[in-house]
């Protein structure tokens, strides 16, 4: 902890303390008072105090992917991929707002005690809006899935929730990452060159970043480790200058991924020395170094390969962010400065985490309506390595939850007092050890327990010890990526052995990414995907299993049948990837999810079936709950360009709304399509709206044959024409 010397006693001893001046003027004033070594020190993630000016230290390294992370007790919401499965922008905003409440409250409590350490600041390196283009990627569960549109909408909601709604001051700094074209393989991320076409760049990899920067006004952006088309992302003139600042008008600061600048000379070999690497990054526009390379700016100045003015520019951007956070203001001027510590783990946030967990659960199969289960069963067997594993619920980049409810605990709490709940782990996530005295249980014991039960619930899948970031898993051979889409270890044998008893079986898959559960799809009557739902996992799961709420989560990623359906992992082309360009039938499609009730759609109503390239199109449809129970429906709007002059996706999500309907109730759901939303991206990367025919699809899923077969409900479709001269964006 750092003790600051008292500042001079006059009201505004320096202009940078005067709230009447603009933030820009004040930032320049601060920089003008710093020595060159002091400036360079401020460009590292652990920025020290400048005691003679009364400037406190600030550690820029903070994480809040799905709750305030690594800073003690905090509400742990579902992992990002589960938040995406909610398909709910409003709830995403509420979650982010709750996270930023806790972050602010914790920061001020720490600072009041002189603690400015790691994970205790106000600049947060979230959200991760990379596209989950390949299910092998270990960090895919940190993202919002494979769809650029869904990722953009949820990223905007998350950034706005973090940064707050004050016209002058930021609640937190949001940092969408990793810019850009970053999605594995993890083992190659420090040296890989992601070769990507202009079309794929602008159609797939950039839209979410553009939305977060232009619409949500994200105050920071984090660069990626990899190169993109030969340029290291943290010093890419294309990404950082021509696109981010010149085209999108970004005014914030850029931070490197951690130790990514060092990779310039040790991995990418685009420079030879730390001084050259630091100078290159700063010149191109990377203002903050997470790592240890920027002290070499002293040598770079001496060698004449960086200028003092270029350093000043970066330091001004960094202090501008701190000023916008209200760090140099009287407390009464910043409405976020007095958020009480009692907000951390408050009742409202607990309920919000539970609601998010509920909404993230996806029902994949419900043959003969095996679900919901009765709470008055004589006995129920709960089996599997994820059935009572509290650590698995939290995923990575998490805080310390105030409590955890495992699936086993949730089921025990939900059933009647007369129901006997039988439990055994059955096997580990990985490995092939099986014997009767193994401490973690065995398949033999699992079969014995299942034989005593009326119903068996198997909780299988993965954990963040298997899938995750390089160095953070026990999966060193693949650096956190998945070598296979199959259930690992003895889990397939466990599943088949229990099913062989002929008992009713429900499979709960807990994972952060798709698994090719082909055997289960053919043989298990009930399948539920729960991702990593956070502190209230068991409560939410039990509510779904026993019918206290109807599931309505949707898959934010396609579930392939096997790796044979996918291109090479290192191929960044979108051909053959995701629902937009997949040519083969998947196991489960993007946007898919079942319900305990049934929804009926009326015909689509358009305000016009012929529009010009300057006009928005208004669309509406009536949705009615014709089932016997209340439930949510996720209404999805897809657009297909039928007469495009360039290669285009089969269909693209262009709208979604999650609604709740009681039995017999109906609601009119409306969407607006702007000309830009209808435009294609050609091979040069230009977005163009061409005249021609388009097909709209509205329903609870995609319109492909696989979705219709699985959901048993065909979405409604309508055609319209765009006329006039083509329009470029």
C-alpha cells in the first residue's frame, strides 16, 4: 500500500484539479508537470503514484467478465457464453450495471484503506467480444458466441452497463477485447498470423468492435497477441490507426494484452529489441503496456525512434480516462463515488444472478415430455463429475462467490422431503482410471445407485481445468483448447452404463463450448445445456428440471456433429463455419432451444414489401402462448439476401427479443431493419446495399430444416424487394 504525501492546501493548486476546466485541458496540464521517467511509468498497467502532485497510484488490470473478478467476494453471474444464451439485451445491461456497482463500491472501499493493488481499480478489461468461430477454442466460453450481430448487441449492452449513464463521468472504463481476429489456437497466440480476407474481416470480426466503440462509446480497447495479415495487433496501423481512430473516431486509449509488446521481438520477430517494440507500439497508438516492455522507451528516446510528443499523446489519453472516472474530483461531484459497500452481494444482485442463470439454460431434447420431473419421486439419482463440483460453476475470470449451489444441492433443496436423493461422482472429467475403491467413485457404484432410483440425472461435461486460457488449465498439450468435441475420459461409458438400466435419464451438460453428444441425442430422452451458470447454478437448474420455470435459453453457438464438419483450426476464413456459412447439418443449430409450452406465430406484417436503399423497414408479428404453462419465447429475426452479387451468409440474425407470456396471452413483437443491416459485405470489405430480393424469417429458431425438425415449429417467412441505386456504407 502507498501513502500519499499531502497536496498543497490551496483549493486548486494546479489547473488539473479544477473541475471547471475541460478534461482535455486538465490531462494536458498533468502531463506537462511530469518528468519523462514519470510519464513512461504511467504507461504501465501498474501506474505508480506521483506523490509531489498528489496523484494516487492506479492499477489498470481489472477483470469483470461475469462479475468483479479476483478482488474478493463478489456476485458471480453466469459465464459470458451463458449470458449470451439468455438472448436478452435488457438483462445483460442489468447484469453489467450490477457488476459496475460492485466494482465501484469495492474500489472506494479499498482506496479508503490505501490499497491500490491489482483488481482494485476502475478500468476493466471486459467484455471479450471475439467471435467464437471454432468450438475447439478454449476461451470461447468467455465470449458471446459465434454471431457478429448477437455479439455486437450484447457487447453494447455490457459496455453501457459498465460505463454508466452520466453525461460527464464514467462509472467504469469498459475495454472490449481482443482487437482483432483473435480466437485461437491458444498455443500459437503469441506468434500466430491470422490471415483473413477483407470480407471476413468486415463481415465477421469487426462489427462487434465497431458497435462497442461507435455506439457504446467504450473508453478503452485491448489489442490482441496475434498478428492480423502480417501486422502485430498491438501495433497495427490498419487496426489501430486507419480503422479504430480514423474510421470509427475512437477517442479513448488502447491497452496491449499482457506482455504482447514483448512478443514483437521474441515471437513475431517484427522488431529486434525491447526499445524497438515499445517505440513501434506507441507510435502506432498502443498507449498502455500490460507487461514490462515500455520502460525501454527511455532507450527508444535516446535512439531517436520515438518522440516525447508521441509519449505525451499516450499519457494524456490515460489521464483523460482517469479524469472522466472522477478520480481527481471532490466526491460530491461524482454520483458513483458514494456507492456503498453494501451493494456487494446484496439481495438484488443475488436475485439477478439467479434470474440470469435461469434464462441461460437451454433445453436441447425433451422426448415424450420427460421434463419437467415430479418433485414427489420416490428416489432420484444424481450422478457425474459436475453434479457437486462447486469450482466448475464459477468458470474463469471470476470473483469469490458468497455461496455456491451445485446441481446436487439444488435438486436436494427442490424435491419433497420424502424423496431420496442418491449421489455419486461416477468418474472424473478426464482419465481412464476405474476401480471399486477409487476415491472419486466408480462407474460400478454409479450403476448401483442408479438402479435404486426412479429417475437418473447425469451431470457431465467439461470444466475450466480442461477448456480455458493458455496456462490456466490442466490441459497443457492443447494449451486450454479442446482436441476433441467428445465427452472425455470415462464419461461416455458412464452415460451408456446408466442408460442401459432402462431408467428414465436426463443428461445435464455443463460446459462452456459445444460438445458432440451424438450418442446422447439418439438415446437419452432429456438433455439440458447449462454452460457455467455461476453461484446459483443448482437453484436455477432445479427450477427448470422440476418445472418451476420453463427453459428458454438459446444456443449462441452451433453444435457440430464432429470435427470433420469443420475447417482447420488455424484457418480464419469463415467458409464452412458457424450458422452463417455451415453447409452441413449440425447436431444442434445456432439459436436453438426448446420450451415446456408452445408458441404460435401469426403471419409477418411489413410496412412495405418494396423499399428503396434509404428507407427503414418495419416488421411485426403476433406471438401467442397456446400451451398450458407460462414461459419465455426468444423471437428471432433472420434475413437472407436472395439475389446478392457476392458470396453472402445463408442467413443472418438481425433482431431478437425475449418475451414472457402467460397461457393464452399474446404480444405484438416489432423489429426495424435499417439499410445498413440489409447490406452485404463484398470481397473488398465494402458494405453495400444492392437492389434485389430478400427473405425474412421470424420465429423461435432459424428456418433451416434441422431447426424445424428439432423444435417442431416452423418460423414464418416473408419476402420483400429493395429497389433503386445501390448504397455504400
